[in-house]
C-alpha cells in the first residue's frame, strides 16, 4: 500500500535526522523551501500526500470510517503566521532570542514557541489557524480533539492561547485523550523507529483467524453460508474484535492488545457479544418457524401474569440489568467513556448465556413461561444490537 511505502521513507529519514547534523540542516532547508512554496519541494510533497491519502482511504473504507470534511494544512498554513503577527501586536505573544513564544504565566502552563528563529511555523502555529477555521465554519458549543494523552500539555497550551486570541473560551475545547496501545509480549510502538504494527496487517490476521473459527463453530447456529457470506462474516467478526478490544478499556488505561483474547468466543470480546446476539436470533427464528412466536409492529401480543416469586434466579438477574441500558448510554456519553457500554453488554451477555444453558426456552413448562422467556431473549438481543451499534460493531444474525 502507498501509505506503507511512506512509512519506510519516514523511518529512514528519522534515523538519518538523528544520526547526521548535515541531514538536520537539510531538513531545515526543506522546511524553509516548503514555506516558500518551492515548486520542486511541493511536487514531491504532494506526491507523498497523495500516496498517504490513497492508502488511508482504503483502510478507512475497510473499517467503516467516514470523514465528512478533511482539513489540509497547505490550505491554511499561512493564516497561522498571520494570527501570530496579530497576537504579537496584542501582547499575547512575545519575542525571545529571535523566536516568538507564548505568555501563559496566568494559566500556570510553561511557554512554548509558535514561530521559530528561522521564521518557520510549528504544529501550534497551524493549529491556531485550524481552530479558528473550525469555529467559523462549524459553530458549536464543544470541539473535541481525539489524540493520545502524551499531547495533554500541548493542548492545554493551545486552548489557552486560543482563549487569549478570542478564538474561543477554554470550556468550548476538549482534549479526548487516550493512553497508549501496546501489544502483549512487545514494547511501546514508535512510528519514527518503524516499531509499529499496521492496522491493515492486524485486520488481515484477524480476518484469517476469524474465518477458521467460524468454519469450526456450530453450523446449526450459523447455517449454510456461501463463500462470500463467510468472508463478509469473517470481516464483521474481525472488526468487532479489534474495535471492542480498544473500546472496552477506560481511556486512561494502557492497552495491551492480544489477538487471541480479542477473538475469544468465551471471554470479554466483541465476537462473544456477536455470538450471544446470534444465539438470541437463532432461538427466536426456531420459535417463529414452529409458529410459537408472534410479534406485531415489533411488539409482543402476549401478556404475562408471572409473579415476582415465580421468577427463576437466572431470569431475575437479566431483568435487574435490562432496564439500566438507557442510563448506561447517557453516562457513557457524558463521560466520553464507551467502555461503560462494553462493561454493561458483557455483563448482560454472561447473564443471558447462563440463563440459556440452565433453563429451557422453547420447551418451557407452560406456554406463558415459554412466551416470557422468548420475550426475555428478544429484549437481550435488541439491547446487545443497540449497544454494539453505538460502538460501531456489526451484529450478524448467523455466526
């Protein structure tokens, strides 16, 4: 893939930069040439960007990620310097040893450079312009930056400067930080050193393993699938595995990703929840085929007169969880914590599977009890589907 090729150039360039003073000088010259819009430098730069964009789009499509708007640094890099010039006049910035720096003493943050001695811009210079453009083009009460926690100080400085410049108040800007993702048995990933595992490689591995698991799973539950259906199912399971593995941890927790754990059908994983949903659908389908399960406009046509004292412990444990789903969704949204939905769904799935293995559903002692257990199954299936949908995970009805 073209973006994988770019990673090679990036790693080689970073190594050379660390080892050679001459290379460091060349990099500075290239930056100056880029800002001067040197045709040769821009031609190479645009080619590199095109390769990255093409590769990224392939991966985004694969994981179902859609970007309604893309900001390009080249469209606004000059505006950043203009903002700095204006800020210098307003005493938001000051000159220090030839560079232009912030003045964040009243915020309690250390100062940072916004324009270097040689006149070239930095990330913060571009981000000032980008933030101003965002607030103008997309008026909102809240703007969220979803970037790793190692950038926490940077974003505190950026947001403070934006407030000083009148771009927006601090409470309108939020850094949705997250901890590092490592791999079990391996160390911290470092892009500059080439010590990374590519998303495409992980997905390839997961899809291959998921296909083997599906082929060896309960065919009665899965039914007969064509090769194309099996491939699509493997993709859905692989994506569910990786998305859930990353979302089930709190944002502050360093993740140690394990492929085997992510695909486990009996552990806290996406495929386990997908499998439980497929199990619910299988039970309902059998009841429907036997003419023992009827719904009208998505609602049961049965009334239940089962008393509390008649509930089995396994039924009660599910009932005591089901009603909490809306509160958990609200709490997850308010705290930017999708892991709360993961925890809830895993707990619900465990309780349902325990109920499924302990009590008869289609062969319950009475029609009323059978209908009640089918209703319980339908409710569990619907909530798992809703919850996984919020996490961006598909719910195959056969697995």
